[in-house]
C-alpha cells in the first residue's frame, strides 16, 4: 500500500510539474493576462485532498474505533498555514515569470530550486552537502548565468528587455522561495511532537494549499479579476 501511494503521488507530481507549466504558458501565449488567476489555479484543486484523508480515516477506524477524523494539532496547523501563505506568494512569482519567459528558459531557471534547496537544507536542517548536491548547485548556477547573458536570443516576440528581465528575476525568486519552503517543511516535521503519518501529511497539505489559495484569492479580489467573469 505504501508503494502504491508513493507511486500515485509521484505520478501526480510529475504530471503537474511538467503539464501545469505548459498549460499556463499556453494561456499567456494566447492572450491571457490574469497573473493572479494563474497563481490561484496552481492550488485551487486542494479539496481533492479530502478524498485520501477520508479513505485513510476509514482504514484507521477499522483497526482503531477511537481514531479521530482530524489529527493535526494547533501548532502544526499554524506552521502549515504560514508555509501555505509563502507558497501562495511563490505561486504568484512563478506565474509572473511564466507570463514573460519561454518554456525552456523558465523551466531551467525553476530547476535551480534544487540548488537553493541544498543550501537552505544545510542551514535549516543541517543536511550535509554531497558531491551530487554540489554538482547540481554549480551546473544550475552556470546555466542561469548563461541564460542571463543570452537573454535576447530566446525572448518572446514583441517583449521588451525590461519585461524579460522582470520575468527572469521573478522565476529566480520563485525558485529561491520554493527552495526555502521545502527544508522549512522538513524542519516543521522534525519539530512537530506528532507522529508523522500519511493522513497527517495529507492534512498538512490540505491546510497548506488552502492558505496558498486564499492568498491568491485575496490578490484576485484586489486586482478585480472576478469582475472579468461577470
């Protein structure tokens, strides 16, 4: 069962990571202008997480009649909410970059989050650098520098240098923030006084995605995005 759950989550992650970026870029290529709407859609499907939580609860109830439906405690809830707000900000930065850069460029820059993750993991949870992590840091840093030097070569038609640079900086900031969020989540797991189970992880993801979506919803309201649909 654990391997099946791991496989399902891996497939969903791979599909969302690769397909989501392409769909978002197509939206902007064909005239889309709503940055906040795009960032909102990155986590708006969070209610689907309720399904595995219910299935897990039913499974636990068969073994332990006293099992509670919700296992997340207030400290862990607050930490997840804070990380959710950071994720919402990261979604916005990512959407800003995707709106201005070609797929090949923003994908490579976004991949630099591996380098940021390695650095923040060392600072927050004391993960040691390995030859593999050092190699990824060096290669991705050099790749980002090369992209910056030849930015005029892959700039979308009709886009100014200023807009391209803004997109480049936004994606880089999104990669850095994402690289910070991942070790921060692991730090929360370590500091938590609860036993980390599959259902608890799903509850954390539900809270995280809810607050990320809420952050983007507020941005949509301020930007009057909902009026476009009326």
